[in-house]
């Protein structure tokens, strides 16, 4: 039996620009024939991930600056700056990963994703196998210059060196187990993420709102004009956010460490429910709590409820968007539950800050406090997954 934890959030934000496009405008999507506000899944994942890492105290690095990080670690161990920089570059080149190279700035040409603790492990390898790593890196550079037609098989010593470096690159922590990792031409480094995150969209049609602004010079001069003028693009609305956790996938990625998996699930469910993207946060302060957080434990498949809003919610002067959005979600959940039947739903509960939540009929048990809901759902999921 596969266990999935689905989290559905209805979250209203005031005037803000939560996730910007190339031109600085709020991101949008067309759904149900109308334009909606959008928050990209990448923004939601990264924001949630970094907050979870603070809570767990186990940071991961997604970066092209691994050579520089290794060099800094070696310098802290007494290496000269030049020797450390060369060693940092060489350890990346010696990894033997096809397509992985070093740019002129000393960064890798692709982003690597590894636990922060892996930097020290790479530095240890450099100190233990310095001569072999330097030789393997030199060979890799010569092979790259020669081109595909003249490539030769690496020596056994170079293959063993590459294998040891790749073993470090393949290490994972809770974040990598949760969100996954892909490195082309290195399948042993790739991790299928256990958490899926949808692009969040508003439950209703939206329009961009322009804000003209001026900045006054604090030091007066001969004129009274502004020192700077411009305009910003904003929107407001009620968003539907959805994420799903494959508990089986998470446990597999974590080597079946149930305690680590349980801690991550608790942290993620709590953070995703309240997460506010950071774009323009200081100039809009959009720090609202969610109107509704609905979480289920399923034994069949992940099930998004985005279809509840394919027909955009319509608000009037008295309802706003949040209340009819929750009503529409509740009605759609009722239809989905009737379609699949009651058996796959092991547990369902909800909380939030909207009025009259206790009157909802299709969302399971009303648990007012978010931490209590998270604990109840986590316990139900792990009890269901527990081998009998």
C-alpha cells in the first residue's frame, strides 16, 4: 500500500508581487479561460526548503560554487589561496561526470545540489588523494580538448578517484530526499524527489495593478521635484496551493529512517501551510495566515483539487474571494470523495482562519490549531505505513 499526504491551502494575499516574471510583473497563468495570478512551484519549493533546513539544522547547497567552497575549506586548513583554488577546480573535474566542467570564473557549468557537509568531505578527499585528483583532472581537461573522437578509457586509478568523488556528490540529506536531485550523466547521483508541488494559482480572475511612486531627496536643493520616479506592478487575490508527499518515496530516499522522515513531514506540512513567498516582502508585507489548510492521508494516489477552480470564483462586495473559494473547494472535495469512494482516505483534517470553518462537510475533522493538525496527520500516515 502506497501512502500519500496531500495538502491543500487556500491563502489570501493583499496587494503584493509574490513571484515576479522576467519584467518584474507578477507571474500569471491562464486557467478556465481567464488569467490568474501565479506563484511558481520552484519559488514555493525553495522558500519552504530553506525554512525547513533552518528548523532541522541540516542545510543543503544548490550552487555552481562548489570549487570555491572547497577552496575556502582548504584555506581554513592552512592551504595557500592559489593551491586551494586549483584543488577546488580539480576535484570537480576529476569527478568524471560527462558534461561537468569549470567556467572561467572558477564555477561549475551546471548547478550541483549536495548537503553542506559534503564540502568538508570533498576537502578530505583532496587532502587524502591530492596527486591522483590532480592527475585525473588534467586527464579530463586533455580529453575535453581532444574531443569525442580521441577519447580514451580512464586509468583504473582515475576511475577509482572519480567513484569516490561521485560518492560524495551522491550523499543526501532530508532536503534532497524530499525535493530530489538530477545531475545529467550521473544516474547514481540522481534522486527522485518525494514531494510534488503545483504552481499556485488564484481561484479567480486577476488583473495587474500599477503603482506609481516617487522618492523624495532628504537633502533639499533648489528644486522641489522628486529624486526618483517609477512604477511597480502588483496584484492581490486568493490562491490555491497544493503539494503531495509520497511517504514511501521519502522513506526510501532516507534509507528508511522513520524518525528523520517523520520530522521532515511535520516540518514540511507546517511550513507549506503558512509559507509566504519573499518577493517584495519589505515593500508589501503580505504576511497573512492561510484561510484554510486541508490535509489528507491517502492509500491510492495523490489527488489535486485544482479542478474546483476551473470555473473562476466570482466575488461581490460582501463575500470577497476567500469564502466562496472555500465553499467551492468543499463542494469539489465532496464530489471527488464520492468518485473514489471512502476507502482510500485514511485520514482527513483541516484548520484555518476563515469564518465558519466548523460547518464544512467534506473535509474531515476540524482541528483548530495547525500544530495539532500536523501531528494528527503525521501520526495517521506513519501508522498506516507501518509494516504489519
